[in-house]
C-alpha cells in the first residue's frame, strides 16, 4: 500500500479545515490502526480502529465528503 495515493484528498480535507489523524498502535494484537477525521467547526467526527487502513481511509474521505458537503470539483 502506498499512502501517497491518499495525500491529494487528505490535503483537500486539511485545506477545508479538517484535522486528519492516522495512528499505528504496535501494542494491539488487532485493529492496530486508527483513522480519525474531524472538523470542529461542524462538530463532525469520523473515527475507526482497523486492520484495513486503505479501505478505511477511503471510507473516511467519502463520509467526510457526504457530511461536510465539500466542493469535489
């Protein structure tokens, strides 16, 4: 997996005022990764612990776009 593929979308969210957090927790046996996207101005929060980082990032971006009505053009 190449996380660079997600950078344009994550930077778009950042420019829109979102906070993006990707965390790896080596002490856990499963669900070792956490994806969190928040937008305090809208009280929006997406947070999920996962072992499938790529699909969870895609879900998080889609959820943000759906709930925060960002301009996708």
